[in-house]
């Protein structure tokens, strides 16, 4: 994979507190898994940068080698790879995602830090 693509990814995840590499955008997800992550972060009121991997095959392939994770979407918080859809959904349901945001100093709507009962 191109060092240029990995450098761009590294710069992007370093320059933004929360980044989601996804199929589509936060306003128009183009796969169900990307849509679920966008829905969780939207519900929590998290401000995040979305990167549409469908716009660039180099980024689509590059993010998989950058993280050594085979699937998309991928969530990064303060430069750290957190996981894909299943991990994010489970962390949200358990209240672990809000704990991570608290630990990392990421702003979100604290009244919506966990899935409603």
C-alpha cells in the first residue's frame, strides 16, 4: 500500500478527535453497518469527521492495511483505532463508548451515553 495513502490516513486521524471511515457519509450512509455507526454517534451527539471510502479505492484499501482490520466502517478516537460496527454497537449498549469519550475528552450528549432501556 502506498505510503502516501497511509500518511494521509495518519494525518486525518491525528487532526480530528473522532473519525469514521465509512461507506457513504454521516448524512447518507451507503451500507447498513456504516449507517449503524452513524446512528450511534448521531444519537450521542458526537461531532466527527466522516471519510467516504467509496470515493477513493486507495483509501478504501489503505484503511484496511493501516488498521490491520478487514472491514469498514472503522472508528478512530484521538488517533486510536477503536473498532468496527459490532464493537461500536456493543460498546454503546454497555455504556463503554461514553466511558471512552469521557476518558479521551470527547464531547457528547451525556444524557444519551447509553442505549435507552
